[in-house]
C-alpha cells in the first residue's frame, strides 16, 4: 500500500512537473517579460516582421513587446532573424530554445512568412481579406511545447492575379503570395513580346522576311524563328532591356497572342524534326539564353507551342505552360488529358516550369463558375510535375466570390495538401458570419449539380446561357436565390456583413438577368404582359446597387464595363417592350450561318436578346455577308426596322460595314428602304466588346417580306493579331414596327 501511495505521489509530481514545462507563457493579464529581438540587420522585411509580430501580440494579449537589437540574457526573447546557414532560401521555421522562441527563414522574405506562420498556427490569427481578420483576445497567451516547426513550400513563387494582393501588399505577405503578377521580370517584357523585340513598324516594310510566312504571304503576326538576323535583333533587344533594368532577372522571349506562326520552309523543317511548333521556338530561345547565363529567359508553351519538342531547354530557360483550353468542370488530369500529357512531357525536358493557370470565366467575370473544387487537385498536379512557379490568373478585378477565390487560391499555393472544403467552410464562417452557412450551401449545391452533368464543358470563354439546361436551370437558379435570401436575412442587422453577402450573390443575379434576356423560362421573362417584369427590374436595381457599393466595375477581360452592361440591358428592356410585328415570324437565310445559336434562323425573331458574349442568341456568319428574309405572314404597315450586331474584336467578331434594309409584297421584287453604315468602323482603337443597333426609319409602307443584308468586313486587317483570317458577324433580334 505504501508503494502504491508513493507511486501515485511520483505520478502526480511528474504530471505537474510536465505541466509546468509543456507550454511557454508569453503574457498574463496584459503584461509580459518577453522582448522581440532582431540582429543589427536593418533589412526592411526583417523590421516589418518584428513590427508585425509586435502588433499582433499586443492585439491578442494587450501586452507590449519592445523590439531590441541585442539579446538581454536576463529577459526571455522572441528572436526574429535570417538563418541562411541552416535553412534553404524558401524555408520557414520557428522553435523554442529554452524560454526563447526563434523565428527564422532562409532569407528576409521567408523570415517574414515565418512570423505569419507562427501567428497563424500557434496563436490563431487569420486574415481573410484586407478588411477582415480574426484575432483572438486572451488574458493568458501561451504556446504549447514542444515547439519545433519547419516548412519549405514546394511552389516557391506563388501569384494570384487579384488586386486584393497587388493593392494590399501586407495582405499578400500574410497569405504569402507575390505583390505583383510578374516578380523579377523586366516590366516591358513580361509576355507576348515578339512585337516588341522586333517592332513591325520599324522592320516590316524593309524586311518582311523577318516575320511569319502564312499562305505564301509575310505577316507580322509572329517572327520567322529560323532567320539569323531576327535572332541577332532579339539578342540586342534583350541585352538593352537587361541593361536598362539591371536588378531584374527575367525577360520573356515569347510568341504574340495568336496562332499565326511562321510556316516557311526552314521553320517548318525544324518543327517537323522536333514533332511540334515548339521546336523552332525552343531552339531560338536557347540561342538567346546562351548569351545571358546569369539571367532567365522565359518563353511560352501556349496554344501551338504547348506540345513539347525534342530539344531540351537550357537551364536558364523557363517554360511557361498555359492551360487556357482546359475544361474546368473537373481536375485537369480527368478532363484535360492533352494538357496533362504535355505537362508531363515538359517535365522530362526541364525542371524550370512555370504554370499559367486560369481560375475564372474571362468572358463573364460575374457568372457562376463552379470550379473551386478543382483548384487543389490542379495545383497538386502542377507541383508533381516540376512546377515551382505558379501564376493563377484570377479576374484581377472584383468578380464572382472574389474574396473567397483569392484567399482559397493563395492558401492552396502555399500548402497544396490543405482540404478545400475545410478551407471554404473556414472562410465563409468568418467572412459572412451567420450568413456563411447559406453561402456554403450555395457553393456545395452548384458544385454538386455540375458533377451531375459530366458532359458539361466549363470553359473560360463560355457564357452562363450554356448552363441554363445544367447547373443554372430555372429551378436551380430559384434554389440559389433562396439561399442568398436566407443569407441576407441572417445578417440583416449587420450592414457591413450584409454588403459582403450581396456582393457574393452578384453571380446569381447576373445569371437571372441573362436568363430573362434569353427568354427560355416562364419563371424569368423580361416582360409581364406589355410591361417590364418587376422581378427583372428589382434584380437589375439590386445588381446596379451592389456593383456601385462594392466597386465592381468590369464584366469581362475585354474591358466591357458594368455601366455599359446596364445601359445595354436598359436598351434591351426598351426594345423588348416595343410592339414588334416580326416577333415569331419565319426567317429564311440566303447565306449560311455557322456553329452558334444552333444555326437556327428563328433566333432573329424569337423575342430573346443576345448579350455581350456570342454564345447566347447570336446568329453567326464567318467570312461572308448575312442575308435574311423575314416573312410577316401577311401585308403589314411599318415605318421602322432595327437589328443588333455584336463586336468582340479579340475573337475576330466585328460590326458589319453596313446593313441594308429592303421590303417586298411578294418576296421576289424588293424595294430598298435604306442603308445604315456602322458608326464604329474597325480600327486598332475599337472597343473590344460592344453592341451596335442598326436601324432605319422610313415613311410607312405596307409589305409582307423584309430583307436584311449585312456586309461583312470579310478578313481581319493587317494590324489585327488574326490578320488574314475570316471575320465573324453576329446578328440578333429584328424589330419591326
């Protein structure tokens, strides 16, 4: 019995002794003996690291932590320092050393990141946006022992193309991503540089042989990479740029943004030998890189150069592989096998791979785009294939679930093995507070519905209308809107949080407006009788107010603004509410449409209206004019005819040069009513995305048939990046009254 009591006493002493040693107490009741110690190193990031640590420790505990340069042996210290002898460049570390805590990194930036790791992992600090952080408040601040953390990120350059990070460098540091899109690049040579390296305005007239041969014609769409003089000019340009920016390490020597590459005999021979057009590119870029051994030459594996060649890039050549064509409805390995094979092919050739990935719908920044669950698997796949530099091209500007997407992508770039669902839950609970549960229900539901449609292609250059029979069906859209109604009600008394919720529902409001414009569902129509639908008007007003209050100004990457969208939508409402003798009339085409709107001529009179993207309701004609005859079924009197056309210049969609309107009683003999020329002839200064209404007003006539002839520009002009390719015209909705 005595031995048993002794054992219990010993066990108690051991346990209580351990308890005294299983934590370091930093503060009690707002006071602390600890100092923050730096070395005499005056590096700005080390000073920032110490100041950030001091600030957040005081925010958490109320205690002041003085910053000193030298260790006081009589005071416990939190030491912030660079430790390049024990740590690799990108490694972060913190550990207990007696009563001291040492926070360090392999360089100044890593040391700053180590401070944020310590604050996050050990003390519970969280940063969700530049305005929203969660900092615990405690009377006693302690850290558990043993304390010995070390982490080296596999992805060493992490970029999320979001102005949340570019305009808020402190937030970028907290999430451990770069402050800019192209760190270390010469600013004038980041991507698509051929036209800068060998300017066509300087060389094309005198030396057309420097440029791409296409269909036996020299065009300045790309360079001729087998031409020795071109190589010398490019090397001279690169040298000049590095001399102008001596502190920068990277220059892009890369194709311009088109597929009109050189097909001369010499270039074609190289590409055939190499098994890919990337062959002539890599041989050329290697020759440039050989001249600059201390620098990095970046080039693109993009579109026609994406498939790897046989020649290995030099060690100082960085391959930037772009996933622009991929289906985003599932991980790349599942839905984009060609890209996956190309990445694995480049892995065999080089360890210097940079991924240019895409995370939003660039034609519709505000559209629902349920790809959040693919981000983690894709980043892990990139990591497994030598990608140490990842650029995630987000919308840059506020867009669908903007803060969540920016934060989630940054977290996964830092640690790709984190659980996406856990991260989303953490974010919505903190950012939307009581409304978070409903926002999460929306996110889960829309992703689940996309999974139920395995054949759906979720494309960067798509349109919400493509999903109206899938994850954006009328019934589902009503469900999503109900989630957001509940979310708003949950935070109705919190105006700041309510504003965040309304910004998060912008995508469902946008989808609803586009569904009404499409006229595909009785639930969502532009008109109620002859008047504008209250549901549409209320949604449009909420959309406008949310955009204004949340700083949402752009609809897509072509620069189409929210103001332009709203003005165009109001114009559609005005047109839709006009009496229209042509609605539902039979349409006969004299020229053949191609691909879009199911090539159905009735699109021109179906009462639905096309938006800013050519996927919805626009009837397309490639390379030739449009001629259409509308049969009003009987003689009718009218004095005005109008039809709209779309422009998306980077996709070779231009306004017609002119539109001619004619009428006929018998459908054989037509009388001209007028010709209207475009107010916006195509030029390098043309708006990238626009809609133009062509309208003729005339004295009242009686006729049964109306002919509309739109004259196509035919081929893209010389200055356009698709020079020589056929031009599209897209037409929609004829109104006659």
